[in-house]
């Protein structure tokens, strides 16, 4: 069995919970309150800035020039595609520069990114890919599931279109293939650690929807 298939099967319950979360289904049918989506956009912009740094650490830890280059391309993709999309969302939602500059991430966003940084700083490239892959892969599967949904809210139609395209599928598959190639060269102890990273990130993906839906903030 491919290592990626092993991870996908192990994470299935977390992913099914994400598919069924009212944040995700609310985007599909247009019933998600916009203030919840605004909370998501602010936290996701923070998350993506950290995600790009983790991708860059992957480039630094690559053992060949081609992989280093491809990881750097993924950093550019995060900035050029996803963060520019968030700039558009910010305009549509009326998020001001002051709101962005004073924003503090919610506990779940902070914890999820801290998990990725830990995997990146203490592990090798395989640990990094395992920790970041659920974000790529789950969003692609959600985008595929939501294709054809036509919510009345334009911003939700934009979000659905962003993650179901062929360009995004290719990025996801590249990282899946990279993870499988690395898994073939490392020890079983490495693979078990990589699986833990993948499963924790998968759980954080569910918690991220929940954070946005409940507009999570620090309790004290």
C-alpha cells in the first residue's frame, strides 16, 4: 500500500467530519453567516503566512536542487494564489487595514501553525510534507465535492472555485508523490512519526472550521 493511501485511510474519520461540518456545508448552500467567514479569512491569512514559511523550510531541508526549487515554487504559489485570493475576500468583506494590522490569531490557528513549525524544525522534509499535506489534500477533496454548488453569496462561489481546479489538483498530487517517494527511503519509525504529523494536522483542519464557525477567541 502506498504510504499516502495508508495516511488517507487513517485520517478518514477526521476528513469525513470536515466534510460534514456546518462551516463547510454552509459555504455550499450559502447559509454560513458572513461574520463566521470573516473570522475564517483573518485567521487563514495568518495561517497561510506561516504555511509559506514552513514550505520554505522544506526547500531548505531538501537534499536536491530540483526538490528545493519545487518547494520554493509552492511558497510562491501560496503567496501569489491563496494570499491574493484573501486580499480579494478582505475587500468583499470590508476588512480594513487596521483590522488586519491589529489581528491576533485564535487559539486553534496559533496551535495548528505551532504544530507545523515543530514538525519542520525538528524533522526532515518528510515530516514537513506530512504536516502540511492535509491542508492541500483536504481542500482539494472539499473543492471537488462542492463543485456544482451555487450558493447565492458570491464570496462562497469564489471560494469553491478556487479549490476545485486542475492547477490545484496538480499541486496536491505533486506533494502526495513526494511524500510517497520519501516514505520509501526512511525507516518505519520515521514513517510512524510522519503519520502522527499527518493525523494531527487532519484534526486541526476540522478544528479550524470549528474555530471559524464559533468565532473562537482567547478565553482570558
